C-alpha cells in the first residue's frame, strides 16, 4: 500500500510541474516515432544508391540524401 501512495504523490507533483509534463510529453512522442519508424518512412536507411548521392530535399527524399545516396530522413527517424 505504501508504494501506491508514493506513486500517487509523485504523480500529483509531476502533473503540477509544467516543465516536467512538457518534457515527459516530448519523450513520449520521440518514443512513439522510434517505435513506428518502419511505418513513417518508406525508405530503407541502410540502402546505398550512389546514383542518388547528395540530392537536395525533394518530395521523394524530404531531407535529401547523404554522400552514399541514403535517405537522410529515414536515417534520422530510425536513429
């Protein structure tokens, strides 16, 4: 019973602290993005295509491509 009461006290303090709540929300969003990474991007972050190297941002590659032709957005999401 003591553990439940401690958690309730912690939760009430956490909810009142706006900075902690905002930080917790950001961490939750980043966790969900990492968990859903295969569904967010259609590119393989490890696929090398030298014909596509150093492309600027476009509709197909939102953040462009790196020096090996890998999609930067996919690498960022999976990273």
